[in-house]
C-alpha cells in the first residue's frame, strides 16, 4: 500500500472506507478526501490542447473532434470555453503602412455615380535586392 496516495493532497496517510463499483475506497486522514486506486478519467491535457488547436486554427468542427477523441460534443465545447477564458486578449493597436481598397471605393468616397473597378487608387515602388525597382 506504499505506492498508493491521496489524489487531492498526495498524502500516504489514509484508511479503508468501503467499496464503490467493485473498487476499494480509501479516505485520506489529512484532507478527508475519499478516493479509489483507479487511473484518472478524461483526456490527457496535451490532447485537449491539440483539440483546441484543431478547432481554432484548422477549422475542424466540434462534432468531428468529439468523434476523434471519443468524448461528447459538450466536453469539447467546455474545453474551448475554458481555453477562451484563459487566453490573452489580442493587442488592439495594429499599424499598417499599406492600405488596400477594393472595388467598393465609390461608396467610401460617397459618390454614387461612379461604378466599376480598374482605376488605380495607389501605386507601389519596391526595390529588389539586385537594385532593380518595380512600380505598379
């Protein structure tokens, strides 16, 4: 019984406390937690992180992740919500040196009579490594 320890506090100071689902139950004398000598249930935290990456960056659905990991969709939803709460807020200040405007430029200018695209709104000049400059 020396390798058995409390799952909450890690203490080896415990007593027998009945049976549950065919397993011997123990009660920790230090924190009064009841535990059984079974392995922990659930998915490994590294696999949970992988599931969050699949959902957030690869576009895999919660249903497909639940099917792959053999858990419920609600469990995957709880993992994603917990990861969202612990994530850092993105930096709202972003600077851009180049602004691209698409075909909807006439709505920005407020002129309703111009239609279409093809008119160049901005130009770029790029110096390449071999000294040749390109403009468009």
